[in-house]
């Protein structure tokens, strides 16, 4: 049986003040009446039945997420004692999935994406599974709509083949977030995709790459694997996990992995990582404002306003992000939205931990 793994362990600090440690962004209803996590589960049906959907998240978030998706078996929630990055999260999930089915293919997804064309999304997952069965590590690339500096890029190498309407390419290299000039050159070249952070591979293949490229982590992972399914599991995981070095799957594995391919796709994909990313998804008024709450404006343009706790009134402003959570208010210029994470770190040093 093949499995879908949803990574739902982040806290979403750039979406403060709505996203908090005890109410992470994946649990929020940012688009429509379903949370981001519920959207992530919904769009997998009918390709994956509930028993085929697994979730890796922090132990502190498990009850919140399970309450939103009671159709998922409680045993399919894999709990990290604390976040250590995407590479350890995927490794921990891989040993659980290997125990469930050693021959399985693992589709790695995240809970903070919004995808409007869900039918095409399922089609590209099916295409990726076919190539993963041949031993390839498959990554999904998003055809860039602009020279964004907020994403990593994947350079396509020679074409490998085609499944349905999807062309598959060898990956020549991964490039981290570039500057504007470099991004513009990449987009103009026509052989680059945005790195979506979605992957498809055989469980045994990714574990082989962990053993080859991250041997220290692999040894720690095997300590946990040795007690998987026993009463000692939680104690061993609790001892080993804090010792694991933080690492992303891109740096830890993908940049030096063998047999990596990319499938470029357009499917109405948005990575909801900042408040500005919501502007692409929510309706605007005649002045370009995105409003979700009670607002009275005079001469206000291109401003995002979120908050239904109280009335927000604006006069003579433009290009702002205003988010009211009831106990905290964020006012930020749009071109400074990436600094919200920095702001959260500052709040910690100023004694406002209870608001984070």
C-alpha cells in the first residue's frame, strides 16, 4: 500500500499574531471554511483512503489536528517530541511506514499549501508514484509565475520520459532562494521550477539515502526503529530526539541524492508562508484591499486587513498588513512582511512569550 505523509509540525511564526505555538497556522481557517490542515487531507481523496494518510506533527499539536480530522486513524499520527527540521521528520515517518509496508511508496506533502486545481494535483501524484516505483526520488516543481525570491529553484536536466500529460526531467541542481536578478534570469531561461517541498519516493530508497548521506542521524533513527511498536518506544524517542541535529531534507538529502527527477506542474499552488501570500487567494475590493473582518476605510489602498474581534478603521494608508487577534495587533508594511519572524523573536526577548 502506498502512503501520503502530511508534514504538519511548523508553528508559522510569519503568520503571527494569528498563528501561535498552541494554535499553529495549519490549524487556522485562512482560506474558506476549512483549516489548512483539513484542506491538505481533503484534496488527497479519493487517491488515498483515510488509512493511507499519515501525519507527522509535534506532540503538542496532535489533539488539535486529530479533532479537525477524526476520519484519520489516531495511530497514523506520528509525534515528534520537538521540531528538528524536515529531514528528521521524514526519517521518523519512513520507519513507521516501512513497518506498515516495506514495499510502499511515500508521498511527502505539507499542510501549509493551498492548491486550487485538486484534480491535477492528484494526477501529478499518480504520475510521480509511477516513477518512484522505478527507484527515482521525485520532486514536484511549480512552474514559476514570477521571478520570486521567496522560493528555492530546481534546474531541469535532460528529459527522462512522460506519464500522461506530465514530462519528467532529471534534476541538474537545486538553487537556494536567489536574488531578484538571478531569479529573473532563471525564469526567463524556461528550465527552472520553484521547489515546492513535495516529494515522492520508495520508503526503502529514502532510508538508503539517509544511511549514505546522514549516517549519524541514521544511526539515531535505527535506535528508535529497534523499539518501534514496543513499550520502550516513547522513552527511547524522548531520549534520542533532542540529540538529533536540525536539518532540512533539501540540504540533508536532495542536493546530493542519486537518481533525482522533477515533474514541473501548474495546479494553482500557493505556499501560505506569509500574510502577503494570502493576497493572491482572497478577493479584493475596488481599492485593492483584502478585507476579512469589520473595517471602515477612508482613502485606503492595497492593504490586507484581518480581524473580527473589533472594528478596524484606517485613513490615508496603503500597502499595509493589519492583523488583529484580539490580544495582539500587527501593523506591517507589505515590503517588510518577511520580518514578522524577526519580530516574534524580539517579542520573546521582551517578555511576551505568552503571546507567541
